[in-house]
């Protein structure tokens, strides 16, 4: 897809359109140019986007790909009209309308994933989970670990923080993360604050060579980043987790999404927010 432009047009944040669109585009080689146009909630804004799409079509000599999530029919018609020189993929038309026919009811045509956020229990729980994960990042606090859905363990810089925040932001999971440090390895035991919560613990490990690369970006030439030290810490951490029957996976070649999905599968929380 060299030099191919892809528009994501929505009357809300555009998160749904972009997430869906990127999932589809990932099936094809090449890299496209993304154009994000959120909050297109009026006829005037839609006409401006239509002009932009057509200008890109003229400049590139090929149809831009246009993913849309537009609820208002008047706004949607402008983008889906024959005057549009893009290849339009309408998520509501292809998914919501067939389900309306199947269910025999009209959808609520809610504009955006986060409309009326202040009234949403799920949204407030998501915010609470984010606050929890920030307060319990990198072992900052051992208080209230009983409220955690999962506690991530591992050596420094193995991916605990981004994974815990992803779990909180995307799924409303209260995720604490706790670094295993040299003092733990010298004692050859897990921190005492974690012992009552072993069933909630999940470990992350990493290839020592990759860990050394990451640490050298932060503290080049230090003992902390030395390959020999990284090998020691990774081996010691895995030994501690194995002894405590804590499951783990390697973050070396996995995306945050893959890591989070594995954790969710294994801890099987009672509630998930999507």
C-alpha cells in the first residue's frame, strides 16, 4: 500500500473506526498514511472531509480508503454519496443495520464509545482501575493489594508498567506491578507483601540480551545494564516464580495486546470491560 491514504471518519472519537480499520489493514503488506477525522457531527464538517478525500484522490491518482462510523444519516450520506472518490467502508451499514434487522429493534445510535461517560458505571470503573494501576506501579505501594485483579512480577524493564496500564485502560482491570530486585534474589524469596496474594500473581520474563539493550538505552555502561547482570536477574526471577508456582511468559517477542490477552485468559476475572 505505498502512498495509499486511509481516512478514519467518525462523529465520536474515531477509536472504533481506527481499531477496526487497523485490524483489517494489518492483513495487507505495506504502510498506509493515516488521516484521522474525529467529531464529524455536522453536514458542514462532512462536506469539508469530502473535499479533503477527493483532493487526496486527485493527488494520489487512486481511491483513498475511508473507514466511517457515522450515526447521523445526513452526515453519513455526504461521505457515502457517489460524489465521494474514496473507497468507503461503512461500519454501521455493514454491521449495525443487519443486526437491527435480525433483532427487530433499532440500535441506540450512540455517538461515540464514551458518550455520557460521567453516567457510565463501566467508564468510572475504568478510571478507577487506571488510578489503581498508577498508584501501584513499580512497587510504589503494597497497600490494598487485596483489591488487585492481577499483580505483575518481573525484573526491571521487562514490560510490567505498559502491560498493567493497558489492562486498566482497555479492560478495567486493577493491575499492580511489582519489580523483583537484587535484594529479593539475595534472600532467595519473594517480597513478604506478595505472599498472601500468590494466586493473583503473574510473571513477565524477557530474553537477557533484549533486556540489556533496553537497559542500556536508559543507563548505558552501568552494571544494571550489563549482559551478565541481566542474565543473573532473569534466571533468579524465573527461579523464584517457579518455586512459588507463579505462571509467566516472555515479553521478548510479544506485543502488549498478546501479553494482556494471555493474562486475562489465565486469571479469568469475573468482569471485563471492553
